């Protein structure tokens, strides 16, 4: 906070203190993930003051093409609809750029020891070579609308939370249905500001998505988990896909006859030099932030759930990494799994450090004190908000234990792959003698596929270690009243030797044996369900579920429901208290825009990080003995010969990554980072470690998003891979500052 503000505060006394304490540094308001339909009202003036040259309609418009038409959300078609990453269309033929780590699962699925796309990279030299990816979808936002009034209609006066919620749910169902009538779209209504507002999003989801290109992991994942979440960074974290559509340019299942999708808009790519303080904007699908939580919730996260998850994952990652050293095959099998575990693990460690550094709990307590003072100023407020913090304290007091067990349940019980697999087989218990044969056959087909997939990435010795370690955590750390019944054998039969017990369960189960499982599936009839239920791993699954459903989930659900009702009131109060301030709604996997500028930061005393990295840094890290830093020979050669084409900086260096002050979170991976002209200058792929607490508390001094420079992407595609035909498909612009209208050319 600057000194003028502080003096002002002192002069004007406590009321102003209340207001200022909640307001983020307005002169440099980089915090926030904003709604596209609110830009005009709330943000565009400030954005333009900070350098942005386009209008709110250039970003979002439903009557003509706008930037939003070039942004896609990545979804898994077999899972409940939720974007797991973002991507952007960069050619008139539906070419999409996203992160390497977003395409990682797809690239891994196409990889074998003989044809290892992860290791060697992949470049389709023509459209016939592009690879299909079952299960991946990409969606385009068609429109968004404030539907708060329609969602909250017909709630009877004095309705309790249950009635209120069921009216809301049925209103939402009607709105969603109405929104997509006679279209092939999908509609989702979601709560914002803890349920004080509701917005509708309508999407078009494409289902034929093909892999076009990916650099080798030694570029796309350079620095691996060692550098993950860190700056300075040198990861070429990109991959390329293409959206295919039917001949009417509409979504279709994979089909040979499908043709490349023709977008309303694709992003031109600026190859100008990027400078510190340049305006930047990020668009896409941030997943979850929780900026308005009370101190009690921060305490739960920092002192209960984060430590639990960190502890378990530390061991899991060690075991997987040890396994991966045994052969190239195991390395492929566990690469995606370990990356996934390690990512969340490191994030939580960084987040906890950040929360401590920011004194987050104390800061929240101060805000709560100010809130209470404000409430106590009048009777009406006391009536509405007077009990909030007592209630929070009481509810979080109860929640801590259940949330702890829940974390263990997720990380150790369901984190055990065999128990998870057994979970899928447990669907078979639904079938009885009289069940429809076709249903049963479909399920068996499904399980056969699943089982095949499972064993493609399975290494028995590694999994055995994981099995024992994970169950041991649960046994040792979680109160015995939450143990599955099979654990009782530990004392009775194994004299406390729990590892011996778990090894025995593992050895006796058929779930780690593909032959036995296939045999079971091939000869399945409902009479076999008895045998299935006596498998020791299946028993563990059933018993754990029993414990969960009887002793954990009912309490968890009801306490959380009460907290969420309370939270709705608290957020309402916070906004009322600072009625002049414009708040952004927490991220919830809906389309958002963040803006800021290219910026450096000071991570610790006497250390200052610059905001750009270059290829030279890759060569400095180069070390063939360290897997994460083993630079491909071809990249070394290109560096030596300075064969950077038109992609280099004016001083001859080759840019790789940069940091900026855009507020982003998980789900923003693959998001376009745009300049003042709305031209692509890079792809967002990470945050700095010192800033990972920004999901709970943003710090403008410390929080930076990490972006892969678009020029490095072009350099890799063109010079490294020799896939210039892909660059030719794109629209490159230089000196875009003189040509702010360039994107408008694309419009229909
Ligand atoms: N930290 C980034 C994100 O949250 C990148 C993760 C992938 N990279 C990795 N080394 N695991 O998703
Ligand atoms: N890598 C993250 C993602 O997959 C983005 C980093 C972040 O959490 O900000 O979305």
C-alpha cells in the first residue's frame, strides 16, 4: 500500500480503514479473473488505461466474431463436463495450441518403447498423419448470460436451505434446457459469489480432436518436476491439435470424412520483441480460487489437509520415481502418473509457504475483526451477520476431522490403483440373474477395455510397494474407527505387522493379475459376483466405501452445506461493506479474462528475478546425466549456429519464457497470453512457486504467471522440427502496434 493511502487512512479514521483493508491496491489492480460479459461495465477503461487497444466487443461479442471465438476449453468426454486446460485456435483450419502437459496424456497414450512420442516428439507432416484421441473434446463458448433473477425465482418466503436448493436446481434445469433448444449445444448454469449470482454458459463441444505436433519431452517438459512451479523457467510447454468437424462445420464423432474445423476467428501471432511492462491479457478457463474464505478455512487448508496430502504424496512420488529407473518401459508407464502427483504435491508445498509468508491467517482475522466492527454499527447488520464467525468457528471445528479423513481416503485408499480398479468392477454387483443380458455385456466390454488400459501402465513391483505404503499411511494416521474391517486381521492374525498383512492382501487379489481378470471377464456370469466380492482388494473397496458412506460423507456433506450457506451471507456482507469496490467472482471453470503486464519480481531479500529467459539458460542447465536437463543434440546445434530465423530478439538471443502479473490458476494452462493488440505472444503454463497461494490470497508483489514465448514455439516448429507447413498455416504479424486492426480482418 503506498504511503499517501496510509496517511489518508490515519486522517480519516476507522471507517476508511475498514474500506481500504478490503480493497486491493487499486492503482495496480492485477488481481482478478473477470467475466467477459462484465468487461464493458467494470474493466475495459482500466484495461485501456493500461495499454489495451481493443474494445470490450473485440473480446466478447455474440453478434460478430470476437477473440472468444478463438479460445477453446479442453474437456474429457467420458467425465462430467469440466475444462481441464485451455487452448487457442491459431489457423483458419482449426489448428489449436495448448500446453505439452495438457496434451501429455494423449501423447503418452500414443507412445510405446519402439515408437516413443513422449521421448522423440511428434510432427504430422500432413493431415493424414494426425492422430486421433479418443475421449478428448474441445469446447467453444457461444454465449454467457446473467441468469440470477431466473434462478432465484419462486423461492417461497422463509424456505429452509433444502427447499431453497431444490427450487434453485429445478430452475437451473429449465434454464439449461431452454438455452439449447434446437441446437447441438451444451448449457451450464453455475453459482458465482458463493451463490449470490448465477451465470449461464452455452458451449459447442467438438469431439474429433487430432494430435498434430508435440516437441520431445526434453523440450516440452524441459526441467521436469525439478523446475515445475518455478522461475527462472525454460520449458517449451506446448503441443498442437486440430479440431475436426463434419461437412457442415459442426461437431461430430471421429470419422474419416470429417474435415478441419473452420473457426470464426483465429489468433494472429505477434513476433515482435516483448518488453517489461507491456500490457498482457490471459483468456481461458481457470478452475478454482477461494479468495473470500474466512481464517478458519485457511487454517484447515494450511494445517490439516495440505500437510496430509504432502506427506502421502512425498512417499508415492519416491516409489514411482524409483520404479521408473528400472526400465524405459516403466518410465513411460509412470511418467504421466508421477507428473500428476508431483504437480499437486509441489503446488501445496509452495502454497503453504506463501500462506505463512503472507501471515494469511492473521490477515484474514484482521479482516474479520473489521467486518465485525462494521456489523456492530447497526441492528439490521447484527441480525443478518452477527453470528457469522461464531458459526464458522463451530462448523470448521467439526469439519477438520472429517476433512482430514477425506484427504486420507482420497490420497491413500482411492490413491491405491488396485482399489480404484476394484471400484469399477463393483458396478457388476448391480446385476442379478434377471438382469438384461445386453446391459451386462456392455459393462463387460467396458471393463475389458478399462482393464487393458490399466495394465498398459502397470508395473507390479512398483504397485505392490505403493499398495503397502498407501494403506500403511491410512492405518497409522487415521483413527481406527474409520478403518476398513479387513484391518482387524492386523492385530488378530499378524500381531501388529501391518505390512505383512497388506502384502498378503495384495498377493491374494486377482486385481494385479491381467490373466486372471481377463479370464474372469471372459467367463462372466452373475453367479461369479460371489467370487468377486471375496477378493481381498474388492473387500477393501467395499469396506472402505461402507466406512466412508456411514461415518464420513453424511457429516462432511451436511457441514459443508451449512458452511456454504454461511459463505453466501459472508460474501454478500463483504461486498456490501465495500460497495464501491468491484469484486471478481472466484474462478469456477468458466470463461475469464485476466490482465496485467510483463513484470519481474523479488522472491527474497537481495534477489531479483528478471522477467525473460532465453535459450542460453537451457544451455546453462544442460546436463546429459540429469534426465530433466538433458538437452537434445539438435537444439544444442541450433543454438551454436544461431539459426533462430525471424524469431530472435534484436540482440540475437532466443526468447523462451517470461513472467507477467496476470492472475491465473489451474485450468489456465494453455491459455493464450495476448498483447495490447489482441495478438498471441505466448501460452500460459505455470505460476511461480512464491505465488502459488494466489488461489487463496493474491499478492501483487509476488504473484506471477509463467508464459512460454510464442516465438520459441515457432522456432521449435520451424527450425527444430522442420514443420514449417504448420507455421505457414498461422498468421504471423510484426510491428503489430501499427496495425491494431489486424484481427478484425478475420471477422465474418
Ligand atoms: N505446474 C503446471 C500446472 O499446474 C505444470 C504441470 C506439468 N508439469 C510437470 N512437470 N508436472 O499444471
Ligand atoms: N499448470 C497449470 C494448469 O495446468 C497452470 C498453473 C497454475 O495453476 O496457475 O492449469
